[in-house]
C-alpha cells in the first residue's frame, strides 16, 4: 500500500501518493510548464529537474502563472 502525503499548493492542502515527482504533479494538475514558475519550499525550481524532485510530506509548492500584457 502506498503512503499518502499531505502537501500545500498555492495555499490549499492536497493529498498525493508518496514518491510523486514534481513533474508528475504538474502534469496531473494540467499546468502548462512553459507558462509558470514553480517554487518548492521558497526556492525556485529549475524546470529541467522536475522529474527528479520527489515531493515530501508537508512540502509547500507555489505555482505562479506568467501573464503577458502591455
């Protein structure tokens, strides 16, 4: 049986399976990777390493969408 972790994304708590990668989470949430900045525990994440970062219990993730304008 897989362990479930509780994490916080943009101020809301969600539950995910243990050893879920950040890339898997982003895909599951259908977030366009090229149009966002991702912060894990107050540190900006390099998008090339999303598949290597495993989310742990109580991690705090902030996802900020870029908005164009002028």
